């Protein structure tokens, strides 16, 4: 039951912390952003704070971690003490250090994958909407066919074929998720390409690349940014799940999903250590979701009637 | 009535077409292999003779359409070929596990669907109350948790103190009550993961409708809020709710993969993960086909059901 008390305590601490953080942002930021910051809900402030902390830890991992990522520094499964704050793992590596390096590896790989999926998916989607005709039909039907297969199952199938390494992992997940991004980007862009200013730009003799870059993308950016946040959560959870299953990020690289898998036996003995990396994953996705929720609410401009 | 049959027939035809395309994609994925299946299997040990022998044995010398035809007709007759790793017939490996996986998914669905409907209706009824806010924040967090995190928290809280077993051992001659008890934790994990989403969508669908004029009319008549939600809003919100339920049941299919591994549950998901690690493509293909078919069929059912609940769609000429 100690865990429950800890959770209650953590939530109780995070509320004033986000409150202070929101007030600080409203003071420090330039005028327009300060107004947005002042009016945002506490959940969103909490989300931004958590994301900032993660970015900080990932950037300065080598300075923050007390030991190296991969060296064995003790016996296996040492309990929490002053030299190893969170104990050691199955092979005797320092848990805290691996947790800190995991922020860099897990989040970094998930971010790279999402970015790749986005560049490919949104460019193809906008291009299809712009060109129309058989190209649009062909691409869209192809994407429909791929989307009829659940994404985790399809990723597992592709990983069987190409083998498991970080590079194939990134390419496979990016390819699977690009289909989802394509759908969104195409439907958003279809609303934009019928506008008069696109017609005007075409009559001026602008090329497709100019149209995508200067006319369509700026007008399709808001929904795409929100989608990026959601997509990042999905990709992050998928990669963590695959690593947990032993099919994602491979040892000896420190990664949160595989850290849970490696040390899971401790849970049955009542030790919470293996829950920490899983909690780190959960906390980041919750934070991103809170921010995306707020952005979507702002973008829709809707107020639910009471 | 005739229009309904035509509609269902159209949807079924579309479903069969989708299944065909899905099977082509799953089969065609192996064509992406650098080299071919035989060289991937043999790896370093490949000599020209063994390669040629294995190619003949696997039938790799036939052109792709012929191999697809052989594979697809075999699958339709319940013959999935043999496992590349163990050389056992895949159908034998699948039969018991398929039942276990379906049992787990149905168990979770039986708890999750009523629970999320009730919670969603209550949240819509008491919208912007404390209950609504807590339920919403809780749901948003639950969606963001990886399945294995939820599973291990449950193990930590419920299994550590000895209430429920953390490893699932199924024996064929088990009583149903024992089976329900043993599989309670995996089912609860899946329930928590899908309930959040279904609850949020139910709430959103009902609240969307509450702005309509006929709800205003019902309110002005002096009906109670509960009656307005249950008798006037809910029937019209059924179509989106059915769709969300179908999406989540389909989600259960992929969710079982991780949950089965955590609880060492003898189902299809675990077999699939093992086979991916061994790169046993034949088994992975078979399981992927089963999961994908279930996914397609669920979406098809949802499509038909949500049309049936809407009289305006039914009478459209």
C-alpha cells in the first residue's frame, strides 16, 4: 500500500508545482504567449513542466548519471542504498544511471521515428491531395489496405522479416505510422487545395513543391502539430511495448521497456524498482496527452455547453 | 427489409475483398526479404546445394501467384503449413491457443463494455462535476499507460498480497469458475486499458447530442435529466458508441499480445512473440492473418450494426 501513498503524495506535490510553473511562465514569456500560459489549465502546465524535465535529463544524461550506461558496478539486484540510489539490475549495472540514459535512448528513438513517419506521411498525403486523380486513388487504396491490419501485428510481421535492430525498428514503425499520418494529412490538405489562393498560385505558374511548402503546409499546420503529439505517444508506447517483448531496442543499450522486462521478477518479491522505468514511460505519455488535449481544445475554439 | 439485405450483402462483399487484400499483403511481405526465405533460414550455413534443396522443399521455385494460391487454399481448409522452427503443423499449435485468446478477450469485453457505458452515461449526466473531472483525468492517464505498466501495478497490488495468481496456468479440465479466477488479472488489465477510451467516447457522443433542439424540447417538457439521457440521447448516440466498442474490441486483439506475455498466458499473442524472436515466418504469418481477419470482421460488424440503429440510413434510397 506504500505505493498508493506515494502516488497520492506525488499528485499532491505536482498540483502546487504546476501552479507555480504556470505563474512563472506567465511572467517570463513574451506578451502573447504569456496570456496563453496564464489561461491554460493546470494539467497542461504540468505536462509542459514534465516534458521540459525529460528534455533536460535526456540532454545532460552523461553529466547527471552517477555511473556509465553499460558497465557492471556491483552484484546483481542490490537493494537501494547510498552508493546505488535505486540499486542495481540483473547484471549489476546501476539502475539510476540506466534510467537516466534510457531517457535519451527511448525518447530519442521514439522522437526520430515519429519525425520520420511525419515527413513521409504528411508529404505523401499533401501530394496526393494536390495531384488527385489516379495517384491519389492508388496511394489511398494502398494505405487503406495496410491500415486494415492492426499496427502492432503488422510491425511484428515486418520485424520477423527484417530482423530486430534499432535501424529496422525505426524504419518499420515509421512506415506503419506513416500510413496513419497520410490519412490525416490528406484529409486536411483536401480542405486547403480547393481554396482560391491555391488556384491563384497555380495560375502564377508555381510548382507543386512551392505549393506544398508555402501555401498548403502553413494552413494545415495546426491539426498536424496536434497529431504529432498523439502520434508520438503511440510510437513511444509501441516501441516500449516491443522492447518489453524483447523485439525492440536491443541490449546492452539502456531502454525503459527492456529494463522492465529484465527486472520484472523483482515485482513478485514486492520491490517497486522495475515499475520505475514503466512509470517513466507512463508519465511522459500522460504529459504529452495533457498538452495535446489543451492544444486541441484551443484549436477547436469550442466551449462545451454546460 | 430488402434494402437492409442489399446493404448487408454489399458490406459483406467489401469485407471479403478487404480480407483478400489483407492476405495478399501478409503473404507479400515475405517477398520483401533480402534474398529469399531459404537463404534467410539457412543464414551462414547456406551452401548452393542446401539452398536449392530447401527451395524445392518450401516450394520457392514456383512463381509468387502460384505460391499465394497454394497458401490461401490451404488456409481456407484449415491447413496453415508447417512451422519453420519446429516442423510441426501450425494448425495444431494454434487450435488450443486460439480458444484461450478468444476466452480472455471475451472476458475482458464482458466487464469493459457495460462498465464503460455506465461510466460514460454518468459522466455525461453529471458533466463538469467533480466525478466527471476525475473520471476524465483518470481516463486520459489510463490511455497513456503502457499495458505492461498497468499489468505490473495490478500484480504488485493484488497478486503480491495473495489475492490473485500472477501467472496463469490453464489445464484443459478446469471448471469455468476456476478459469475465471485464474485469468482475472489479465482480464482486468485489458479492461482498464480499453474502458478509458470507450468511456470518453460515450460521454462525448452523448454531450454532442445534448445541444440538439429535441433535447431542449424534452428538457422544457420537464423530463428528468436521467430520462433525457437514457431515452432521448442514448438511442441516437448508439451508432458512434457501437463504432467505438468495435474499435476497442479490435484493440483488445493487439492488447492481448503484451498482456499474455506478462502473465505467461498460453494464447496466440505469446506464440506470436516467441515466433518473431525465432523468425519463424510461417507461424507469424498465420497468426497475423487470424488477428487481421478478426479485426476486419469486427469493423464490418460495427458498420452493419451502426447502420441498423439509424432509421434514416436504413430508408435512404
